[in-house]
C-alpha cells in the first residue's frame, strides 16, 4: 500500500474512533441524566410524602385540640332596657323623685 492508502486507512480509523467516542459520551450523558431524573423523582416523591404526613398531623392536632373558651357575654341591651323600665316603675310609684330618677338613668346609660 502506498502513502495514499495508509492515509485513507488512518482517516477511516480516526473517523470511526471519533464516532464511537461520541456515541459512548452521548450514552453516558443519557445515563447520568436518567440517574439525575430518578434522584429528582425520588426527592419529589419524598417531599410529597412528607407534605402529606404534615397535613395529616395538623388535621389530627386540630381534631384533638380542646375547643377555645367561650367569649364572655357582653351586657345585652335588654338589661339596660329592663333596668330603665324598673326605674320608670319606681318613679311612677312615687318611690323615686325626678332628680333621683334622672341620676339613676344617667348612671345606667353611662355603663
């Protein structure tokens, strides 16, 4: 074989080696990407399980928590009205004077 045949064979070997090297690199890159994706999927699944467990714990804690204490009842308007009616009856019966009635009425309305 001559010089040209040797160069042609070298070119074929070099081209084949390059093609094989590229294919191996591409396949290895795909494997690493699959591993990374699998690891990400596993991490996502674990995060989801953890989120579900936290939600269940919170729901359980809310079910087990005692109810909040009742709010103290504010004095009702009917008490004021009832007091004023009694005061009016005392005045009408003559037990209270006009000044005493006015003083007691102001005291009830101020509270």
